[in-house]
C-alpha cells in the first residue's frame, strides 16, 4: 500500500515535470529549428516544424562575410568579436580590482567597513537608466562613443559591485589560520592574497568570473546608446537591429540568436556547479 | 627606520598598517565605482533641473522643478508608472510561484531531477535580447509559431495579430520575461532548500504532520530569507524593464507597453530632451534606492569586528 502510494507520487511529480520541460525547451527548439530552416519553409502556413530541407546556409551567410546579405548580417561576426573583447576585459578588470577590494572588506579591520559594504551592495542595484544620460555626455565630450573602452568602463558600474560582493563572500570562507601562518612567515598582505587566499578561493573566482562575463555579454542598454558603428557594437545590439531597421530578416535573426546564446549557455552548462553555488553565494549570504 | 629603534605599541601599529593597506586595496575599486555611478547620479540630479537638449549636451538653462512638474501632471507618466507596476507585480508574482513550485519539485528528487535543474540553466543563460527576439518571432502575426501551433491544433481558424492590443501585448511580454526569469528564482530557492536543516521536517513528520503542513509551517518560514532576497532582486530588475520591450514591441502598440524606463529612453534619446529624461531617471533612482535599502537590510548583518 505504502509502496503503491510512493509510485503514485513519483508519477505525479513526473506529470508536473513534463509541462515545465516543455515550456523550457519548446522556445529553444524553435530558435534552433528556425536557424536551420530555409525562409520558404519557415514562412509556410503553418510553418514546417521540422524542416524538410535543413540547411546551414544561414550560418554561412552570417559568419562568412561577402555573401549578398543585409549589412547587419555581414557585420555580425565583428559584433561577436566586440562582445568577446568587452565582456572579457570587463571580467578581467573586475577580478583584479574586485579581488583587492573584496579581500580588504572581508578581512582587514577598517573604519567605515560596514558603510562601504552597504554602499557597494546598494550601488549594485542602481539601474543603468539612472546613469546613462551623464555617462553619455561625458563619453561624447571625451570622444569615447563608438569605442569598446566606453562599454568596458561603463559595464564596471554594475559588474564591479557585483564582483566585489561575491568575492568577499568567498574570501570570508577561507580559513583565517592559513593566512595567519603565511603572514607570520613574513609574507606581505598582497603576497598572502595571491599565494594563499586566491588559490584556496579558486572556485569562487571561477564563479565570479562566469557571472561577470554573463552579465557583460547580456548587456544591451549601454551598448545601444553608446555604440552605433561596428567599431564597438556588440551582439545584442546587432540582434535588435535585425528586428528594427530592416524588414524582419527572420532567419538571420534566429541564426544570430543561436550564435549569441551559445557562448553563455555553453559556459553556464559546462560550469554548472559554479553557477548553482554562485547563485546562492551572490544572492544569499552563505 | 623608526620601527627598528623605537618600537611603538604593537597593536596600534598593526591596526594602522592594516588600515593603510586596506585603503590601498580598496582604492582602485572605490575610485571606479565613484566615477561611474555616484558621480553620474549627482550629475543626473543637476541635469534634471535644466532643459539640456541631446543636440548640445552640456548643462543649459536652469528651469527649476518644471521637468518634474510636467511629468507629475502628464497622463503619459502615470500610465507608464501604472504599466511598470503591473508588469512588476504580475511577472515577479508569477515567477515566484512557479519558481518555488519548480524548486520544491527538484527538491523532492523525482527521477530526472538533475536533468530538470540543468535544463533551467539554459533559459537563464540565454541573453535577454535573444529571448526578446525569439518571443517576438513566436508572436509574429503572419508567420509566428504561436499562430502556427494554435492553427495546427484547430484552436483558431486563421492567423491573428497578437501584439496589436496594448494589454495583451503587455501580458505577452510578461510571458517572455517569465520564461527567462523563473529559472533564476527556481535555482536560488532549490539551493536554499538544500541547506535547510532536515531534523525539524522529520520531527514534524513523526508527529503526524502531513506534507502540506510541513511545507506551510516549517519549510516556508525557513525559506523566507531566500524568498525575500530573490523577490527584491527580481522586483528591482522588473521595475527597470527595457530590453525585452525594446525588442518585442518597441513600446507599442500606441505606447501601450511604454514602461517608466522606456519613457525615459524615449524622452532622452528619441525626443532629445536630456533634462526631463534626467528628471525621470532620478525618480527611478529614488525608487531603486528605496528597494536597495530593503535589500541591504535583508542581506547584510554587520558582524562583530575582530
């Protein structure tokens, strides 16, 4: 009787899981299928759900410049490169300056330490729209518009407070005894941080790097306002342009979508463990 | 060095040394954060009292509080506020319920739970703009998958435009947001569930409490801090929603999905009125600071020094 009930509840849970999985995967499937369909099959009524003539032509059009396609499609691979440069640099700067600051906040006895901590937490919440007008004015004055550097700097506004917060959470969990031993042996603070704390907190560093990269990769608003040429335009802006300026170039948009989603999705899946632990550390103090 | 000859009381010098090091360690980050957030916020505040145009972006004539007054008297502003609140309450509410449900489902460890947890990561990691573009394509009036699906199932007789009616467009944008954000809440809550002490739950079970009672009286109260944190983060995010609206509806139909962030964007960069755009963004900042305060109080409990 009891076993029968357990089977029933397992069945019920599987029944609940099915619609959740369907809701997750149906749009993903449609994104990928759209990217390997010909326009004719996609625009059929109703659409061919499974393409009869699957093709990689859309990918070729977008990745190999020179073919007769729209300007956004032709320059898409450049925007991919821009996104990598911007997100990579942002992540690097955040890790270096964030490690120093996060360590100081986690370990050193400082006046105003609590106030600083709260300030950083608060800054993390400030929306981009609150900063965009002055940043635009300053960037225009300094002739920084349409350069990757303007995005790298402005992305620090949300990425750096986040990185500091996360790193300091991880540093706090490093056993103090390890550091004390190094310090007593005459190692400087900086040396201790690099030789003792960072290696022990390596999983936390990976986690922080992942989240920072994903945040920067995902960013759209600053990129939309500060860049309009392919010198610095990032992938999200290119994808938005498929829908905007041109009559919807649907296959290119979906193909671009797959390409834009691949780096973050693959990173997140490969480093899944770090994502799950990072979500709890970054959001909930562990 | 003085240190070698006259040795000052050790604790004091160590503390001073630590402070000096701390300042050096913090300096790069604090300078950056001040330069790119606090200074711009103050700048925004100043700009909001001027009529600076986009075409000549240096602070112009002082116009007092008139930028604020114009908005407080305009129907467009209040409609945008209302829409933003509707978007925030409905999307975050739905996301919380679904996310909690999914987290509990994962926690019950049915066969395939690990696959479900991994699957959640995908929509979470898909960039917001791709998410928007995808749903825009699904909702397409002439060729969209929503039309195709309903038509194939025989639920509609001909294709329909889905985004031509303001309220429906807003709700469909909410669906896209839910797809993207439920995983975030579900993943946070399932991680929190995994850390809960099981003794209470087991004790209650022994005492004859049923599953519902154990959930309502034991797990839910223990989950409260995690739920609150997820709630505050999502509320702040939803309140500033811009990206998916930009891609799916461009604020349309007939300004029907213009939220407060979108209105600020239009004001500043489409109509080129940086001054009144600054006034709007300052109002958003105030709201966010209020929420941030709640967030800080939830998250940060000062520890005893030492």
